[in-house]
C-alpha cells in the first residue's frame, strides 16, 4: 500500500496548502483558475511522491490495468471535480460538516481504487511505510482536525473564523497527544494521563477556550490516529 499512502499524503499536503480563508475567497472570484491550480499542484506532488512506481500497472479498481501516471491523472481529474461539487454553503442542516466529510471520503476512496491493490495481497501490509504514515498522521491531527472541528462548530454555533493563536494552540495540543502515543513501552500511558489533566486544567482556567466537542474530539481523535501510527511504528499490525 505504498502508493495509496503516498497519494493520501499528496492529498493532505494540498489540503494544508489550500484549506484557508484567503484561498477560498480567491476561489469564489476565480473558480476555474483555482480548480486548475489545485489540480496541477496535487498532480505534481503525487507524481513526485510516486515517481518510482509510475511505470507500473495500476489496475483501476482491480479491473483496468493502466500505467501509474495515467492513474494519477485520473485521480487529479476526480480531485478537481470533487473540489467543484463539494463546496460548503450556508442554509443546509450540518451542511459544512457533511460537505467536508463527503469530499474527503470520496476523494480518498478514489485514491484507494486507483492504487495497485494487488501489492497488498502480496505483502499483507496495509500500513507499509512508516514515514509516510507519520507525516499523514501529523497533517491529519493538526490541520485536518482543525478544519473539521471548525466546520462542526460553524454548523452548531455559527462561530467566527479561528484566530491564528487559537489555531496554533489547538494544533499543538493535538500534536502532543499524537507524539505521546509514539513513545516506546508503556511510558506513554503516564504522559497521556498527565497531558489530559493539563488540557482539562487549561480549559477550566480559560487558558484554552475550547468547546466540549473540540476538547474531547481533539483528545480522542488525536489518540486514535497516534495509536494507528504506533501500530505501524512498532509493527503491531
């Protein structure tokens, strides 16, 4: 599954680059240029990460054997279409949250179908490259969780955009949870408990202004991602 996770990494790198209010404002004024810009950046990153495997046959959905670079082009086109179709709009119940989830699910599903899945049957490893998983995990628990929490709170509270300080503090909090799960042995349990206690105290004393959902999703979500990467790091799966 080396190819799959490298494609996912390319997708999340693009998410970090383009998930911001400045790009969205520019996209609303220039939708075609934004769509092509996102697509070309994704294709360039995906091609670069998957360069050693582009000449291999990647059976699309295990049916149509095509070269890897063709699969990347198809994935880019799907990514561009998804970006145009799944645009967050007001007036829909939980519209921001469901739009975000549907977009991510469908794009990652298509990347999975584009990947050479026969390699999984040969190696039996779903989480093959630890370095790729670590970077994906860091991007997910920092940027992507920030966007998801903001979308949920936008639907519930109609909150304003995150400030730079708030975004940095919450991303750092989740990153520490993620890194604690990578500690060897059982010492991570001690530091995990200490960090949970510290976050609860910080929120109680208003050092971190987090909603209950943001706090507990950050703790549980970051820990879940960290545990999965830990399993790959120490070859537990």
